[in-house]
C-alpha cells in the first residue's frame, strides 16, 4: 500500500492546497469514489511528491468511463492517435466522457468499466490518457508504462473454494465467497457489503457478520464480472 492522499495533502504548503481545492471546485463528478480519483489527479497537477504512484493505485481499483464505437463490444474502445502513439481515452465521470465525445466530434457510447476489465480487453501497444481533453484533471501514461500497469492489474481470476473475492455489482463492489466448484457452475455466497472501489483486503469475520444470500452461478458468467481474490486479514 502506497502513501494515502491524506498523507500527500498534509505535505503540501498552503498555496498548493489552495490550488487543489480550486481544481476540485470545478469537478463534474458527484460520487465519492469519482471525487477520490479526481483528487488524486489534482495532486498530480500540483506535482505533489508521490502523487503519480497514489493515482495509479487508485486507478487500478476504480470504475472509469470509456467511449465505445460499438456499445455491445468492450474491445471497440476509442483510441486517440497522436505523435506519441495511440492512447485509450479513460474518463473519471460520465460528464467528462460526454464532453470529450463532443470535443472529438465522436458518436461513441459512454460506458462504465472496471479498470481491470479494461486492461484485459486491450491489446497491442497503447497508452492511457485520463481526461485527455481536460487541461488540468488529466494524466498521460505512455505505452511502455501502461503495458507494465496492465500486466500488474490484469490479475488472474481463478476461482478457489473457500476464498473471498471482490466482484463488480452495480456502481460498486460486493464481497463473494466461493463455496463449491462444479463442472460449469459455482455455488457462492454474496455478502451485503458495498465498497465504492475494489478493496485490497477483507476481514473474513467482518464479512461473516453481514447478511448474505446463497446461489449458483455459471462459471463463465461469474468470470465476466471479474471476481478477484481478496487477501484475508485477521481481526
């Protein structure tokens, strides 16, 4: 775990703290998790020490927006071509994506997507441009660096009995436990936990105190929603 944003903010002088507040005052994102991501971008903008590492750590656990040429095909994501190669456009909010679509005169569909799923969908030598149309709340990751990022976050989602996983559910994440693996189906317990970002650890005992429901899922359908194993921690 890297340095937290609260720690980074504490290192700023009053002038740069004021700059961060001014940047966030023009933010379009109403959700807590989206504001969290845009705060990390603001820290990068004022060149806070350690801000890039903090941003990448948040990005890998975030739901972002992309522009799709085909609304039914996750691999049809819009790429921005320029002198520095091709970059996938990633946006922190629906509003940012819509503004970009108009700016580029593109008719693409805005879709929310888990960053891990996006990394699994992308192929080839591409970089990542976060809010590329925005002069302040933006960030560019060159293809060679984005390749390393994709390799790091495109985790293996292999299912194992008795393990706990995070799974995308609506606008956030739930905890899921794999109870039994069958030929093409998986018996699971879903806990009424809710996180805005994909968690890195989970307390097994805390999850077991939450209401839960049991069901069977097709393995192929379950894997579509990227269950990622969560490290269990002792209370």
